[in-house]
């Protein structure tokens, strides 16, 4: 893979939308040589005096970078759930914090990290120190295959993707997306008259053969061939699938070959990649890695970003601090080629301007205190937390149901090649199946649902076997409630909120499955406390069993 | 003026753009009755556990509400500028602050003001306590003429106006704006194919007669009649003009009668309304007001918002904390009818989502500590600061130039009816004119520039008499630099940055004045320290005099 300047090899300017092309540079930009000078007397702008900013100091108690352990604790075998309440999360009594203080007054060595800067108007590219951190971070962690990549802040990936749509799409354009996808992404694009071409999925997310077929058979009478792809390649929302490098290469090459497609890589769960699920009884501690190799080992364990193979600069990567710091900071960044970055910056200037200075400052100061190594340490701790949560959720399901492992088959195309867990009503409460029961269970009992434990992210994507439901029949023309929504409502009435499958269908006119035959439910394990999760899974179990008796 | 529900009297739905109409409500909104319930187990959303938010506490030292004095100090007559360095701004040695602390953990009586809420995903309408504050504030301060007005946060007026454009304008639409206007507002609208119809101005900003003429003579072959007005009615940018209630009524009625126009009232300088400029020697202390009447007196002294006469709900008011708290908080709000508010909320959900939680929290906590009365006290102190700054800037001009007062005349249409100050080279350094000199000055010396001391805001809008320049000739076809830009460059080379007039021209094809004959310069007095301001005005004076000698 050659590391070359994208601009020398291909011209991406024809991707810009009419809207992006119509954005003007501020005419004062031509006078920038004066604005950059030191000691100029500023009668030009509408900047308030910093004397009038009512915050003299802002400070925070921030958790230390190694707040969460790196190793998964082994449960005591005697009592499967007594350790539940201390399994994950923080113990407030032992919480260690360090103090962050940001004064208003600038000091010579603060790098601009003071409230006089933070509370003033700021650049749409982000505060200088934050900008430097994310540029360095993207370089080290994602290792883009082209050299002149640019980073630029936004106010979270929803804002980021919305700006990508306005920068690249014209009315009547079609975007490529996974057939099950994040509905908010489509809601951002739809008002601009942008349609969606859903692509089939398997255990790694978007399928390359499906993409190739759709692009090669594209009917130009339906509109221009799609030139923008929206994809969540890690911990895909809702399926939880994670795409490996090989598949990314296949898809990238198809984007080059067939469609000249720009890839918008929405990757909020990148650092929440976890090990494969291992049933509780079979779990063993992982071998430790030498301290000096820990960062390399960690980064090497993550499915790489599309940037790593982006030798043409056709990837716009969206990073967010929402899952790694907190959603409320409303802060993230683009990594992309400088041509798109300049247009995205112009757009920022006439909409959000810069993200909130208080948010930027506290996040930057936190990162500055932690340093790159500390932030990586924080991320490593975080992913173990999500692994513990994923494991507990599946463990709890295995307490409530008899779970049978099987390889995904061709007809379960979405799960081809992975280990699928299928849930059956328990033969006897809390008992273990005998070997003979295990081998005959499929013939004797009816499966309720199946899932693949997710390899990243926050969700278990459950496939409901409504073909086993006594009331099941294919969905008719009439507007009666689907079994999927009947179950959703029964769960909600019982006190458990989930996200129904239809919510994630990319093309509502052509659902991948009939929700009366094969329903879906996205269940999040990211938020509930351990005890609450246990109660929730118990309610899910009882409600589901009752529902299938109807 | 009847106080009635707008929705009962007129239908505003035809104002919505195709883009706004195409925005969908989240399909899950139909399930809201479940999401609002208490004690639901949340397996639905992608919310991280609050355990993983790295900020345990955020705190701030906030200035007390009465940090700035309410009275303008009288200068000692002996030494006109010895008091300069203590005239405005804060004295760090006597600064009084109170401590704001926001912990992560919720408590029963915190109203949701904790980091568990602030750092989580939040509603596009704003945090509950902030939402309550601004709703109450808009009601008390602006007194909308219709009862069911709604408030909704945005990330500053640039974001606010940009969302108004997308909510109300289709491609090919024309918006109404003052002939000199805020260029960023046009830069937000132009990419959407939205053109501008500039309206003539006078000392109160937009002229009603000019608006009536333009709307009544509108040529439908040029496109749809404009149905959106962008206006800065207080401390107009760049002119500094402020519109009184009577003029607003005239314009509002024309919007009803002729154009069915929605008024977007961008009002960042509302609380920076100041008293008329009085030459230093003639200044006297203002009579004090009884403490119990202070708030009423203050609010009564401000030119009212368009909301006050908005009996049909056709005003979208844009408020920002940028000038009253700090630009870096990126926080402001809409006040408008519920129909538009709902569409603006949907738009927020697919772009910025909620503004930064740290910014919202610290501003809300500040307002909660200050209370409504304290915030009003803060605003009263702030406007005195801007009055001091405006006065000092004009005082400094009067030190450098001989300033002659005259009533604005019909041919100076923009200043018809106000007191215009015209600057002449000083007869002798720092001397006072004799009565006879005063009466003959216009005949003997050539005027350099004129201005009206602004009644609000941050800027002095200077009209340059280039017709008196030896090199002056009307601008030709060729692209040579205008006298306006030549002067701008000379000032920048001398170390003073100003904003050139052409930057604010609404219709660049039809400039209101020829910048070779009547140039303009917007000079901001909002930011410089007193000493810096003095140096800047001295440089301006020297550069201008040299320039006119060319």
C-alpha cells in the first residue's frame, strides 16, 4: 500500500455537493496575514472583553486514567451471582481523582488552555491543543494510508454525519448503508431528498458481494449511482458485528472500482471492541503482556479503521468522545482529506461555529493530564468494562434459558461463520442439561430466539423465532400490530424497554425479514446496573415465555 | 393588541420549507408514554453508564451578580485620561466570586443539575432547569403578545439563524435584510440558494417606507415574494442603530399586510442598550431609581423586542448568551410559536442534538445562583460597561479630531433625525475651538469622517468622506483597490484592525454607496483595554490624516 498524497492520485472535488460548492470562504480570509499578527489593536471583531466572562476559574475532579482494571475478574464458582454488585462500575469509596484547574488568565506556557481563550469565540477546527492531540491520536491509532490527512472537530457524530450529508449529497442522491442501520443517520439524510440503498449483511457487517452486485447492477434510471457510503464497521448498530481488515479492503476496492464511493466511517464503538464470548464455566484468565508492549498489543487487537487502507483519501472517519468520555461533552472529530476538511470547516463556521469552549477545555485538560498513554490506558479499562457487561448479559440469559451453540449457517446469512446461541425454554429451573438432552433439544423443544454475542459496542441483537409462535402468520396488508411490536409492548408493560427491530430497517418498504416470522430486538447492556440487568433479563425471560404460550 | 393564541388566528404552516416538512418525528416518539415512565429498565438506548464519565465533580468560581457598578463614574476634570486604566473592566484584586459545584451524583432536590444528567445524552430543547429559566425569562423580559410561545435552546445565534433558514427557506427564496448587515447571516443562507432583498436604513435601522415599497413593487418573475426577514433591530450590525417600538409596529404591520413575512429577530445586543452619548464636559450623573423599581425601570428603558407586538406568532427571536455570559459557552435560545419550535427541535435532534452539557450546566448553575434578579443586575452592570467603552471611544476621537455636532439631514438618509458627529483635523493640538472657529469650520476645513454614537452594541460605524480625498474618483470597472480598502490596509499596516464597510454590504452587486466616494469602517470598542483603545485611536487619527494628504 503506497503512502502517497491523495491529491496527486485522484481528484475528489466532483464529490462535493452543490451546497458545499456554494459555501464561500469569508472574504476577510484574504486579509488573514494581518489577523495573524501579534500585538494588533483589535477594533475589527465583535469580541467581548474577557473581563465580562463571569467564570474566573473552572475546575474538575477527574478520574485517574487507570480507574478501571485491565483484567476480567474470575467469578467464584460457588455462588454465580454474589459478585454481581461489584462486578463493574466504580466503587465510589475507592475512587481516585486528580484535580483539573483552568483559570481565566492566560499564562505563557498554558498553550491557550485558559478561560480567556475557552470562553471567547474560537476556530471551527477546534482549540489549538485539542486539535494537536486529535491529529496526533488519529496518526498513531488509525495510521491513515495517505499522508496529508486533516482532523477537524465537530459536536458529535450526529453533527458530523449531518455535515457529511450536506457536504457530499445533492437531492435525489442515494447513499449506501447496511440493511439494518442506525435510524438517526437516515433521519439526518432523508430531509435532503437523499435515499438509501441497503446492502446485505453477515457476521462482519456489510457484505462485499452484496455491495458489488448492487453497484454493478445499478439502474441509472433510478438516479445517480451512489457515491457516499454510511457505515458503522465496528460494533455495528444494531447487529454488533465488527468488520475485519480483509473485508474492509474488499469493500474499499469495490468503492474504487465500481462506484467511486466516499466512505463515511461512523465509528463510535471502535474502542469498545471485546474478546469473543466464552461461557462462564470455560473462562480462563488471559495471559499478561509485557508493560512495554501493552499499547502496541492493545491497538493491534482492534479491527483497524478504514483509514489504514485509505490510499486515495476517500474515507471520512467520524470519531466521538460520547462513548469514551461522555455524550454530554458533544465533541468529536473528522479525519479526512484536506479538500473535504476545508468545506466542513466552512460549514462549521456558519452553523455551530466551534464546539462549546467549556467542553473543549475540560476534555483537553483531561487528555493533557492523562497524556496519550493515559488515555489509551483509560480506553483499555473501558473496553474491559464493556466486556464484563456483555458477558454478564449473556450469562444472565444462560441462567434464564437453555442456550445452545451452533455454527451460523448459509440460510442464517447474517451470521454465516460465527457461533450462534439459540435460546430454548429451560428444561428444569436452574438445572444443567445432560449430554443427551443437549443433543436432542432442537427436536424436542422450540427455539425462542437466537443471537451472536457482540464483538464490540453496547448491544445484543436478538432474532426472535416467531415462526414458532402459535399465532404466527406472515404479515398481511392490514395495519395490525406485528408480533415484534406486540412483544415489545408486552415487555414495556412489564417494565423493560428495548428497541424494536423495525426501527433499524434501512428501507422500510423492503424489510429484510417479516417481523411476524423473524422479529428482532436490540437490547443494550451499556447502561443498567448489574442488579437491574439481572431483573431486566428475568422479566424478559418471563414475558417471552408467556408471549410464546399465547 | 389582543393576547390570543396565534394558532387560532392564522396558519403559519405554509412557511415551512420542504426540508422542514421532510423531517420526520422519530418513530419511537409514538412510544413515548413508556419512555417517560419511572423505574423502567433501560435496555433500549445506547447510553453509557454514568460510572464511565471521567468527571466526578465540575466546579467554577463565578463572579457575583453585582460585580460591575451601576453608575458611570464622573471623570476628574483636571486630568482627562489619568483615570483611564481603572475606568472599566474588573480589578482582579477586588474581584468577588462565589463557588459553583456540580457533582456527578444526583440528589433529590437538584432539579437534574448534576453530571449524571449533564454528561449524558440530553433533549434538544435543553436541560430542564435551563429550559424553565429561559421560558420564564422570555415571558418576563420580552412579554410576547401571544400566549403559547415556546423556547428551545440552540448553540448560539449563528446556529439559530442557520436553522431558521433551513426551516423556512427553499431554494430560490429571497430573504429581507438591512442593506448593511451581518455578513455571516448571509453566508449561512447563500449556499441554500437563498437571495437577499436589501432594505434602506435610517437612524433606527430598517426603514418601513423602503420595506413597503419593495414588497408592494415586488416582481414575481424574480421569484416568490420574500417571506422571511433577517433583522438585527438593536445595536444593528454594523450601523449600531436601534429600532424603537413605533417603527417595529410599522414593520410588523407591513409584514402582515403585504408579505406574510416571518421576522427572525437576531438580538445579541439587546442588553447592551446604552444612553445617548453626551460629550464629556456635559455629562452629569443620572438620577437614582428606588431599589424596588430598578428592574422595571431597567426593562422599561430598553427598546422592546418584536415579540411584544407579535400577536400572530410570526416572530422567531434569537437570544444568545455570547454577549451576556461568554461566546465560548455556545448557548442561546429561540422564542417562537410551537409549530416552528417543533420543527426546530427535530432539526436539532439530527444535527447538534443538545448543546454541550458542561456549558449548559455551568450557565444554568450560574443563573440559578444569581436568580432572575441577579442576572438582571449582572446585565445592568454590563450595559454600563459598554456605555463606558462607547463613551471612551468617542471621547478619544474628540481628543484626536475636532468633532462637530449636526442634525442628520435628508440626504444623509441613514442618519435622518439623529445627532451626527463629523470629524475634522484638529485646528491646533489638544486645543478647544473658539466659537467663531466652530461656526466656520465646515467652510474652512474638510471633513474626514462622520458617525452617530451607537445606542447599543459594540461598534462605531464610521462614514469616510472620500469625496474629500485628493485621489478620489468614482469606482470604475477595473478591479483596482478602493480607497476604503487602501485605508483599511494602511490602518492594518500601522497596527490597527478594523472591519471594512464592503464586508457588510447585503447586495454586493448594488452597494449602497461607492467605497471610493463614501467609504465605511466598523470600529469595535468591545474588546480593547482602555490604554490600547487610546493607542488605537491615536494610530487611526495619524493614519487617516496622512491618508487624506495623499
